[in-house]
């Protein structure tokens, strides 16, 4: 489909979701769809609110996964604003890969705001998580590295960036 067709389909979906929510504000599926639309449009806060509300209404695993992933995105893009959600995110974690993702986001987030002790603590937790195996770490969309190697590089950079008293 061309761009105009996609736009028309999105507008139709947006209208359908709005009508369904007007008829029933507790429609978990429509809240989930609206959250996905918000996220696609770059409105992360609205998406998180819709995913959270959908999950409160219905224990749908998709809502749980989308909420967790959107909250991860929040930590990645605006750490200072989203770090207060860490406890909620922890309740949404289902496996060690998700735990590693949270720890990585916390470590890099703390490092970026100059909280070197906190960053180091999160890197240590990542090391403990990876002690018995060597998982790959998604560094970005196109690059993965073995987690232990990635941690080694990050801790070296942290040591270099931290003031001498740290």
C-alpha cells in the first residue's frame, strides 16, 4: 500500500477506536489499540496510560508486554522522567532477558545523569545475571555484543568519565 492508503487505514482505525471507547470507556482491546496508535505517533505518555488502563481492565499478556516495552522506551529516551516507574516495570518482567534490558537501561541512564555509583551497581547486577552464560546484548537496533564484553567496555567508560573521588 502507498502512503495515502496507509494514512486512510490509520484514520479509519483511529475513528473506529474512538467510537468504541465512546461507547465503552472500559474496552480493553480498544485502549490497547489506541495506545499502539499513540506510541506509533510518538506520544509515549499517552500510550503508557492506555496500556496501563487496558491491563487494569483485562490481564491480557499483550497489554502487559506493550506496557513493559513502552516503559523501557521511556527509560531509554527520557530517563529522568521515567525512572520513577522502575518498581512497576519490575513487576512486568517475565524473564532474564527483560531483567537484563532493565538493568542495562538503568545503568546507562544513571551514567548519563552522572550517578556513577548507581550505574556501577547496575552493571554489577548485570554481571551477576550473566555469570553462568554469555548472552548477547542488543546495543542498538542493528548491533549486538556479548553481554560480558559490552559490560567491560561500559565499566571502562564509566571509570574514565567519573570524577577522581568516585
